[in-house]
């Protein structure tokens, strides 16, 4: 079974109401509203532009990859931050923290750009 999207649910409701219009019930106003809602939904899903934070995160992830390449061996988050503190300032001037670096490293691991290995209690990251 596929996941039902909002557009699919709206289509189902519109089709159901259109079928009942044939039996004398007047749902034309409801069908109009649902159709307009579906059009708004389609318009919203195509106009996605990256947010300020998403753009900033892309730059930071690029800098993380550069730092991992510079280090040349698997590194912990702490070592990574210590190595590239100057390379990681955020737009508001703050330095990258492990709380910010960890989810970005997870994204890089999920994308297949970074490999995560566990040694004891330490998580080590390296270029894939």
C-alpha cells in the first residue's frame, strides 16, 4: 500500500462528492473549495526554496568535508571542530558546536559522503 498524500486524499473526496452530485445532493461549493485547496497545495509544493538555515548548513557541511579531507584520518566530532574552528563560523558569528555538527554529520553519513565507525564509545567520521 502506498502512502496517501494530501493531493490523493483531496482527489478521493472530490470524486466521492462528484458521484453524489449525480444522486441529487449539491456538493458543488464543497467541490470548488477542495479543488482550490488542491491547487494551493500543488503550488506550495513546487515553490520550495532553501531557507537561510538550510543554505548555512550546506556551507557548513562542505566545510566539514574539507576538514575531514585535511585531517586525513577518522576524527571525532570534537577533533573535527577543534581542527576547523575558523572554517565553521555561522552567519550570526557563532562557532560551530557539537550539537550543530552531529546532525550535519548524520546527514552526510545518510548521503554516503561520510563514513561513521564506532571504536569503543567514540564515533569516528571519515570521507567515504
